[in-house]
């Protein structure tokens, strides 16, 4: 599975973003930003819950929401989510463990 497909699957599972399987990085980022935009308008608590569960650092969230940020809040938070998913994917690859025999369900 390609890296972008893995990130896409993580984003779909974690925050409910749906993108076509062959989406490129920009399309995936746009889909994330669209989802963040909706959550900022309709359910900020849900967005903050997602950011917390994804372990996006608080100081990065605060910086993304600062008035002087050249990106909009939606774009900045979307980029943070995308970057965090990339970090998670790299960590999973680095610390991949083999399944324990006899523990299959």
C-alpha cells in the first residue's frame, strides 16, 4: 500500500473524510480542509476531540488559530491533521510488530 493510500485510510477512519482511492496529496488535503471547515462551523467540540485523539500538539493548534497566521484556520488545522497522519504512518512503519501466533481472532 502506498503512503498516500495509508494516510487516506487513516484520515477516513479518524475524522470521516472520504476521498477517492487514487486521490493525490492536494485532493486529500482539500478533503481534510473541507471536513475541518464543516466542523468549525457545526461542531467545534468534535473537531477539538479529533485533534486531541490524533495527539496534535496544543501549541501547534494555538499557532494555527492565531490571527497573524498566513493560512486560514481551516487550512492550518487541516494541514496539521495531514502532517500528524504522516507522522503516525511513519511511526507505525518504524515500530511495526509481527502478529503474535495464536492471537488471531
